[in-house]
C-alpha cells in the first residue's frame, strides 16, 4: 500500500481539482478513496454578508465538493470500485445566527 496522496489546492478551481485527481490516480494506478474535507466559515448577518464572502463560502463548501465528487467519480468509474467521502459540520443541519452564508436555509427565510 502506498502512502496517501495529499495536497494543498484551491478547490474552487475545477481544473486544479481535476489535475490533482489525475495525479493521485496515476501514483497508484487507481483511486480507492477520495475525501472532500475543505470548508470555510465566515460569520456575519445575512444583510452584512458581502458577495465576495458568499462566493468564497459557496465556492469552497459547495462547488469544491461538487468538483471533487466529479473528478473522483470519473477516475473511479473505470475501476468498478472506489469510495468518496464528503464531510460537513453540524452547522449544515443546525443554522445559527450569523451563519447565513455557511448554512443557508433550505427555503426562503423572509
């Protein structure tokens, strides 16, 4: 068994995620486990949350996970096996004041 492949990359960058998945797969000629663990939190009331903050939080927490799942899925599909692990915090299910961008409600909050 080879050591796990780890890296530091901007998961908001689809090409970077795709490249990392290709390199990880090439190292062992397969991809057995992929873990999406990146996440950011920026606390602020919804009315004070900037578009830049919203883009960062959704980019890392939502799009980054999506890109990771897609990249890993493409690399494991031909193998017939593989595992994708997505992590989340309790904040995803338990909204709290000031965390509107981090854990947006599933329906309009107005």
